[in-house]
């Protein structure tokens, strides 16, 4: 499997190196971008142009030292950019125009700045790592939910309805709302995984909106996707089902959308070697126990990378690309979001502003992390404006 995977990766990257203009790579210093740079270096007769971005004073998401280490290992011509909270806030009104639709992902902001860095460096085609986490189970959520499904959700779902109903009633008394929903889903024989970008629960949506739009996320959206999968076969393990859902939705509607729109705003073309159709077909047939092994996500990809990139890069903990909602929730940003949302007549007509202000206050007071909720709402507010 390793031999075949390496062969397909090399072929995919080689095909995407064909260009009349300079080709470079976004380099975070994680396994995906580092492996990309390593294989590009094998092909090129000059240094790879590599580009990294970080957020000022955000130590949690700053991976510049790893990117520099990889750049040094492969002798790339390395460029980096550091952006501030001020950059975040000032770019938001322009960002929503570029997005053209409310793609609620704060990663759009550093993606724009690193794309502009590539353009200013006269590198007009960039290789990116989108798709690899979906194909090879790079998200910790996959492992967490797989364990939860095997140990609790599936056994409970298979109980007789009357027992599930009774146990669910008891659960609603003692469990927080976030966990109560699992009882509701299991009682209705619904799938556990609804996709990797669920920001508000169904109950929170009803609290958020001023009127009932009678939209059911499960029956109107999730169930039809699963029906498409089951029309081919019902014999899929849980990990394969999660991968299918994210490939059908999160990948095209969010991840590829954000990198394409932000890069093209700087007149930079992005290419996705991990999504070559031959590589995807092969990856989807790799057994799930090679993708997650002993709790290690992307296991087979990591083993394929050994000997090609430094071991410390392969084995270091995964860090999300800078620009997560966690890293941008500065006091200035929270204050800006609150002011913009509260002065919007459309937000006032459509949403329960008291509830939104509670969400913001809960985050400001340090009682929990509502970063993605707040970012989704300010993104929608600015887009409508």
C-alpha cells in the first residue's frame, strides 16, 4: 500500500507541475504540505517557492518554525507573512465580497494573505494539501466519533424503541443539551455523523431564529446524502461513511471553495495533488484500519512519508491551519462583531439578538468557546450588508 501510495503521489504532483508560469506550494510545516514540497523538490531543477503565514501573538496556531525547518531541509526559496488582529478586522468587508456567499470559515483570511504573498513573489500557481484529511482520516473528530459510535451509539441504536425512549428520557434530565441530541438521533435511528462543520445544534437554530422556517437539517440534507451512499451498498464501516459525507459536502462546499476564492482574489491558481482521481480511487479502497491505527490518524500516509520528510514533522501533533475561530477571537474582534450585528436591521428582524448577545457574552466571560458561532454570525451579517 505504501509503495502504491508513493507512486500515485509522485505521479499526481508531477502532472500538476506542468505550467507556463512559476509553481510553488503553501507550506505549514505539517505532514501534507511538507510531503508535497519534498516530492516537488524531486522533480524541480530549481528551489521550490514555499509560502507560510501566521497570526501575530497566536502561539497556538503558529507553525512558522516547522515550516522553516522543512524549507531548510529541502532548500526552498521560502517566504512568510505574519498578520495581525487589525488585518483580520480591516479585511472582513472586502472578504465577504470575494467570497460571494457567506462561507463561514475564518481560515479564508490567512489564505488570502498568503496567496497575495505568492502573487507578489511572482508565483502564480500553488500546490495545496486540500483533501488529504478527508481521504486519510486526519481529523481527530473521526477517531473520537468512531470510538463513540462503536462503544455507545450503535449498541444503543440497536435497542428496542421503548427501551431507547425510556433511557432517552432519563438522559434528558441529567445530561447537557449537547449530549442529549445523541439520544434523540438514536431513538429516531438517525446517523451519528452529520458532517464536519456543524456550528449550531438544531435546538440552537430554533433559539437563534425569530421564526420557524420548518427546515429539518437531517431529513432535508443529511439523509439524502446517506441515501445516495446506500444506493450503492449498505456494507460500509463507520469511518468510510464519515469520509463519504465530508467528501460530498465539507470538501467541495467549504475547503475547496475557500482556497479557490481567496487565491483567485489575488490572481493565483491553486492545484490539489491529493485529489487526483486515481489517488482518490485508491485511497477510498484503503481499509479504514490503515487510516486510523491505535488512535493515530492518517497512519498509512504517515508511514508512506517516512524517509521522505523528517520524522519529527510526521509525528508532531496536528495543528489546524492558522486563522481558526479560536485564534482570532481577540477583544477587538469580539467588540467589532457585537457592534456590527447589533446595528444591523436585517439581523434584528431575522435573529434573536438577545440570544446572540448571550452567545458573545458567554465567550467573553470565558465560560466556553463560541468562536465559530460568533464568526459565522458576523460573516453572515457582513455578507448581507
